[in-house]
C-alpha cells in the first residue's frame, strides 16, 4: 500500500536527551542527597520514562528521601528554558522533513513528552512548520507500546495505518507502531538492546540513512508478505 504519511517520534529520533537527562539526575542526586549513581545505571534510563528509572536505581529508603516528582519537574524546567544545553540535534532531521514535504508526504509528530517540552524542542530545531499534526502526552490515555498515539495521528491525517511509515528508536515505540498496523523504521542506538528492533520493518544506524527509496521499499515489503 502506498505510503502517504510519515509519523515521527521526537526524543531519540530528532533530538537526543537520554544521556543528558541521566547526567542531570546523576549530578543532582550526588550534590543534594549524596546518592551516587554508577555510569552503568544509564541502562535503566535509556528509552524509559524517568519515573520507571528512579524505581529501578533508587532503594526504597532513597525514594523516601528524594521527591522524584519534583526532581522530574525540575529537569523539565531546565530542559525547557535551556534546551540547547540539555539536548542535541540529530543530524539530518530538517533535511529529511524538507525532502518529505517536497514529495507531498503528510507529516506528524507523535511524542510522549509534555506539550511544553515539545514546543521548546520544535522552536529550537525550527521544524514546527513541517508537521500537520503534533500529538503529545496530553493527547493520549495510553502510552506506548499501546498504539493509541499513532492511531490518533493517522485518523487526524485521514490515512490508514498501512499508508503510514513510523520512525521510532525505542522498543516500546516500535511495538506501538506494529501493534497499530503501521510500517516502521527503527533507528538503532548503541545503548538499546538489539532485540528491541526485531519488530521493525527496517533498521538504520542513523536518521540520515532514511531516504525516499527506503520508505518506498516498505511498500514492497508489505506487498510481498
């Protein structure tokens, strides 16, 4: 089935904040509470929400000492006001969006970040104009791997799931796309387990590797099944 729309995740696809977020928490916990996270604890943050991360790396006694909800909100405040310090642009993002726009693809951003964080990121990247639809955590009841955010985007764009290519980087995101009946391109990260990409139709090492021919090849793969 012809691909008419491309749906993007944000963090890990168009920006990188995983290691920056981990470094922020590590420094704060050490300076304020004398809690020392190991570098290897990053594996509990990669591709996961902060709440789950704290449940894994902090003991029950430490969780009583640290108000993790306030710490998460503090992190959001710094990331929103100083995003260039706490995030990195992913090479090739704007170029890919421009290429897709020129070739008349519908574009949606489907991120489980809060609306304020998404707005800050899109303004910093200068890419808000490319998206017909922008969905955030505030627009869904069920988070990935539930496909709700992608199904909602397809409905708003008035296209079928099989007419969409989803670009994701996490296991939960890829599962969400596939459970919703979408085609999916996975962007592999060194900190993510390889088995997390097994469900993706195509896997690339970086965003810059995604081309029109790669997106069109998903149509051939679906027809051949």
